[in-house]
């Protein structure tokens, strides 16, 4: 026992020394070294053309002409996966963004305090999940604030967020004013079961890498092809017909592609 006790004393002294050194470190300095910023830009297109509101005429796979007056959608529940397979999930309170074509600043999702690393995959939800749809009012901040700042992206009559809103005009739209509307919501229901039109999008970066360091903040540039709302991988939708919301949701899950990284 006499020979072992000094060894335990030395080990205890070493551990205490490490704790003291860590306590003396500047928390802000440690945080800056350990984390960085990560940006995702959502650049809205219609096929190969940049989306322009209210003036440019486009055509879908059903040969229907249309113009676009509004294109808004929620992005939430963002997760980033590193090259080694480990992942970082953005905290819930910081993981809701409303992308609006008429507000340029809204088209960049800024993620703070992202752990340093080489990221190879971006994953997110299109829409607002059931937990936030049913959350108490004090949890609904920023772009989820129902009293303002979200530009009518909530159904008061149906108690739920609108995941994607697409509006415009077309010769085959409403016979009275040629307008068409796609307001896609529903998250699975609260008291009664409904369809769930949230969709998970997973985008591998391929040969690209988004490297986060204390000094470097990557910006992943995504092309968002509105035409995919109509021209889906399995279903080509018609403005003339009233399509089921699930078909629209299945299509908008495929409108995102990685273009480049700044």
C-alpha cells in the first residue's frame, strides 16, 4: 500500500492540473476553435432558367404555360454528415428557415456553431414537422411566428403550417381569373390521422467537400428546380387538374440538387 499511494497522489495531481488549465481557458476561444459557420444557398430555377416572378412564361411537361407570382417553402431539421460517417444535427430552435423567392436574404440558411469537419452530405426536411406544428405558442419563434414574419404560411382554420406555397397564372388555371394555387400542408395529424406531406431530402456532395474550420465557412449552393413540382420523377402533374397534395409533395422532394460550393 505504501508504494501504490504516491502513484495515486501523482495521478490525482495530474487530473486536477488538467481541470485547472481547462477552467482558465477562454470559453469563447475554445468555441471558436471547435466550431464554425455553414451556409446553404437556395437558388430557385424553372428548368434551366432562373425563376423570375410575374413576368416570364414557363411551360411544364403537360405543355401548359404558366407564370409564377409566389414561391415559398420551409426547410427544417437540418443534418450534416461528415466524411467519416459521423453527423451533426442542427438544434431544433435553430433549424427552421422560410425560403421566399421575393426576399433574397431569406434564400441563405446560416448555420452557426457547426463542429469543424469535412462534410459530405446535407439532409433536411421540406416543411414543418409535427412537433412544431403542435408546439405551444412560446416555441414558435422567427419564421414560425404565426403573428408575423411568415407571410401567411399557416392555416388558422386547419391549425398547421403550409410546407410549400406556389401561386401563379396559366391559361388552364381557374376559369374566372386564370390563377392557380398549390398550398401544400399537413403533417400527419394531431387528434385525427391525416396525410403527411413533409419530405426528407438527402443530398450527397459527391466529389465536393464542405470543410468547416474556425476560419473557413463553406456555402453550399443548391439549385431548386420549381419545374420538378410539375415534372416529377414518377408523375407529371397538370395545372388544369386538381392534383392530390401527396403527389405534389412527392415531386417537390426531388427539386433540390447540389451545384457548387463557395
